[in-house]
C-alpha cells in the first residue's frame, strides 16, 4: 500500500503561505488534498460573557489540535474524514462538514501547526514561508481593511494585542523545525516548481 506524504506549510499571517499552498495544490491536482487550520477553531459558547473582538485566535488553545491530529492520521491511513467548518461571523462551528478523501500528498496549512508537537511530528516535510513582520502586517491590514471591510482601528488593535505577540510565541519560535524556508519577500510562486520536484522525490522514496 502506497502511503501519503504529509506536508506542513506555515508562516505568520500575511506571509504568503496561502497563496503558495493554493498554487502548489493546483500543480498536483487531485493527487493532493488540503487541510486548513482555520477549520479547526474551537467553539466560543460563552459569547454572553466575552465580546467577539476580545477572542484571541492567535494562541494554540484556540485550535482543536486533538481533532486535527486524529483526522490527519486517519487520512494518511487511507480513511475519508469529515472536516469541520468554522464560521467567524458566529464564532462557532457550523454543520457544513466536508468529506475529504485521502490523496498521495496531504498538505496541512496554518499559522500554528508547528507549535503542536504531536501534529508537527506527523509531517514528512515542513515548509516555512519566511516573511518579515513589517511586510506581513502591511499585507494583512490591506486584506482586512480593503478586502474584508474591517475598521482600521480594530485591525490595528487586534494586530498589536493578539497577532504580533502570537506570531513571536507560537509561529516564529518554531521556524527551526522547517526543512525548507521560502522567502516571502519575493514572489512565492517562483518556488512552486522546486518544491513540487522535491515533494515528488520524497513521495517516491517513501513509497
């Protein structure tokens, strides 16, 4: 039985990791499936006691890593899983579970996926999109304000209160675990052919 190759792709918010991952998935087509950390956020049933703007999404405790590890393990063993779906407007999971079949290449993308030891140990290949914080914040603010219509003051407050501290504690602190660093200061799509070649070789070696 041919086994799946598990790849972890991470970087700070605004690093370009999602852009890179999307392009890589397009190259591999159905041979690659994508699991996204954002789908595994935990519910916040206590919204009557806490304001939504005070929810910290940038700490590992906000993620259901136990479920991620269990499902990614099942997927790598050839089982189909039901991926949860998180609704940021209600700050809770909804009923739109997605059936995900296994594939030759399983990519897990998210900001804090290296911070969980059990999850990090599953990866056969780890990629870190290395982007300076000043560049990443400009990209994030442009996205949140222009594309998502959020209030600039709230975007700045959330960045300084949660995003920036979380990046140093739970993302950049684990950069040393990566097998490959991709510079987010240049066009990340330029790395796609090289990474595709490396992954194909690793898959052949594992199989």
